[in-house]
C-alpha cells in the first residue's frame, strides 16, 4: 500500500487499478491529485504487481473487496473526506464492495468499470473453463489483451512494453471469479450504497462492453448519479491524449462534494 501525504490536504483519494496492470501505472495520476491538494492511497491488488502470492490467481473475487476495504480504513486515519476512484476490474470490485458494505466515503468515480467484456471467450472455451475451474483452477492461460486496444497514448504504450509487472496470464479460477463478480454486481445493484457516483465510460472502449456499463447505470437507484461517455477515447481514459479534460472533470466532481 502506498500513501502519499500532503500538508493541509483537503481530501484523500483511494485509487484502485484494473486487471493485468499494477499500481505503478498510477503514479502520475496519484501525483496529479497530490498537486491539487489531495492525499492518495493506492496499491497492488491480489494477484497483481508486487502483491505477495501467486500472480494471476485468486481463489475468491472477495479478496479484492477485502484489500480495497483495508485501503479505505487507512484513509480514515487521515480524518479527511474520502473519495474512491476505481478503474475497469477495480471499478467492478469497488461496486461489489459498495454493495456489501457501507463505506465512510464522500463520492465515487468509476472509470470504464468492468461490468461486461467486449470480446468474451467463445462458448466452447467457456464450457471447458467451467470444468477446469473444478479440476484445475490454478491453470493459467494467456490473456487476450492487446495493449494497443487499451490506450491511444503512444508514450504509455512504450512505457508498458516490457513492464515485468504486467500480467500476461491469469488462472481459470481468476476468470470465473471475474465473471461471477459481474453477475453479482447486477444482481445486487439495489444494495449499492447511496453515495454520489460518477461513471465515466470510454466511448471507443475495446476492452469492456460500454452497453453493459450503461445498463448497470440505468438500473442504479441512488439519489445522485452521473454518467459521462468520452467519445472516441479508449479504455484507459486517464491515460488517453484527452487525459487533462478527463482529470478536470473528475476533479470538479470531487470538489463538488468536499
């Protein structure tokens, strides 16, 4: 867990990364929040980055919920307003956590949340995976993730090339737990905490299904919710060339709830 402190901070932002990546890819974003007067807490989720344990494998999706909950507990020690910013699979984990617990947070920003996969595995492979989840749950398969589908930012693509902390494979159990997380996110949507929520979805997302994001958002019944689709942007909206506009939009939302 990383905690960047700020003298006279006005709030603390808890950042949750997505699948296959790691917290180091969010150092620039974290420092940007710091320059705006916010403390930042973030880290590697289980099975990712430098987190202890088997890389690319989890036994339960709830492991992610427990880790994020630990970060929020750390944020509480600051006695500052707490905000949650979660991307992709991290966004799915944040949603599931908010369906299971009441968190002491002011507002939530979900970035291209992983509520549906754009190109899911073929049906026959899904049937095989169901059986392997029972007999060989730790078997790892290569992830079908093209880096050029994630962002249009060439400098980020160059930086990611050869990044040893990026996952290349995930286990059968990891994938089935991810699917289960999506199913539960929709099934338990009425349990989602009544907290101001901004969903920012990439308009040209080649990783998650934006129609699923829209469907979940439309079914969400809370007092304050906002949906913003960034036309033409790829999955990682905080990395794409329009990142300044994306950041300012998110910042305005947070400051509206200070």
